[in-house]
C-alpha cells in the first residue's frame, strides 16, 4: 500500500517549531555573550581617569569619548535650559534637565544631560550644584 506523505499545514508547523526554537535559543546565547562583552567594555571605560575635553573635537575621535568621564571648567547657561516634562522617578513628578555648558577654554557649548530633577527644583537657585 502506498502511504500519503503530503506535507499538511499542521505537519509544517510541527516541524518548523523545534527548528525555530533552536535557532532563537542559539541567537539568545550569542546575544548574551555580546551583551557581557559590551558591559565589560563600558565598565572599563567608566573606570578610566577623567580626561580633559579639547577646545575642538575632531568628529572622528568622538567614539573615544563615549562613556568616558570628562573634566570641564566653565559655566552652565540656566536661561537656555531644556526641561523634558512628564517624567517620574520613584513616584515623584519632575523633568529631565538638559543645560548648555560653556567651557572656559572657549570651545563650543555642550549640552549636558543633568538627569532627573523634581518639580520643586525647576528654579536653578534651588539646585545646590547649579550655583
């Protein structure tokens, strides 16, 4: 007797699920290794000594500054602050604060993400580190 070996939609699903699951599992293991290497690289950069920021930055070397601590001297321009509204942290309403910083060396202004601030600290005089 001849056996009907047609591939029904259900057979295709049953065959493809284990193959797909194995492929996704392999991808996740590779992704874990990549993620661990990325975290290690970032931790190493964060542990380096702070570097001075040059007056003019060549765009080709910008990747060298990623996740590095940088020493800056200058002043914040609170009149041009940017408040990203409707943010919460630990059930507190507030903003993410972006402030232009003018380096003493005369370089271009730099936008500094100063992180989350509560609403009561919107006024620069109420922020201890802004004076």
